[in-house]
């Protein structure tokens, strides 16, 4: 009998960007013990060097960095990549968290934090990202709506003229959830569960922010949206016929 080579488990590679050497060392040791391959960087320059020379599946990005801060780095990264980002912030104000989400972060965590909580959030974001890119979608690998095409496998949104619009992983998951349930009201709690696997926290605006960004990218007037409508005290609804390529 001939036995095949044993299947090696996939080890996710993540990048920790923080100017505090003690935090980098602590997280690299702890997350490494939990089965992750951990790379580290102390600022935006070293972050880009790591990304240029390694395959990274998720970035844990500190808000306050020397030189270019985390918000700008997240915005720049989001301009050409859907790489998931979890933002760390020592500031507890809701405004900082909101701005981070507006820049395209998929999740955020306030310092100080338990490494176990960060691990849980990393696994959650990676699981959602994997589901979006390799999920067992029964009906199609592309969904067409209102002159747009969402390529599930490539995680790309294309206009009718072929122009590709970059989506963050959070925006991709939200749009996919809406397209799979067209003309149906979905509450914020339902959308959070579908896209992030968690319940809403008090004053949680992450879904609203992703909806706002999606509307902007889809050219849906925020003052009178026709594609993604807001139903007061109920949630959101994608108002379009969703089809599949013939």
C-alpha cells in the first residue's frame, strides 16, 4: 500500500505593526504559541518592507506610530488591497474607533487588552475572510446587480465598463450578505452576525460606516439612496434584482 504525504495544516501569517518592542515581543510569542506565523514591524516603512517580501493574511495595526500613523497606513493599504486589518488604539474615544472603521479597518481593539481577546478577533476575521474567498457558494461565483458584478472568488467589484473598485474585506462581506438576501430587510444585528460573527455593542456603528462606504463606491446617493435603502428602526435592504451570469 502506498501512503500519500501527510497533509500539512495551513498556518496563517499575520503582521503586527506596533512601535512598542515589548508589545511586539509579547504578541509574537503568544500568537506563535497559538499556531500563527507572526511577523513584526515597528513603523510604516518596515511594515511595507514586510508586505513586499512576505505573504501576509492579516495586519494588526497600531493607531499611534512614529512617522505615518496607523490611520494613514490603513487608508493607503485599503486603496489597493483588501487585506484584513485589525486596528489597535490606546485611545478609548468612540471617534477614534469610528475613524478607524471609516479608513477601512475590519475590527478594532482598545489598549490595554488581553492577548486572548486579540487572538479571538484575529481568528474571527480570518474565518470570515476565508469564507468570503473560498466559501461553498452553491449558486454562482459572480453576482450581478444594477450594472455591477461582484466576483466572489476574486473578491472584486466591477462596474459595467470593467473598472474594478477595491473593497475592504468588511465591505466585501457586507455586500455579499446583502446580495444573497436581496429585497429583504436585515437588521444591524443580523448583518453583524453574518459579517463579523458577533452581536452589536452599545453605540456600535460599524455596519452603518460600511454601508456608507459601500454607497459611496456604488454611486448610491447617501441623501436619497436607491440601491441600499435605510428602513428607520429596522435596518437596511438591497433594492435590486440579483442575477448570475448566463
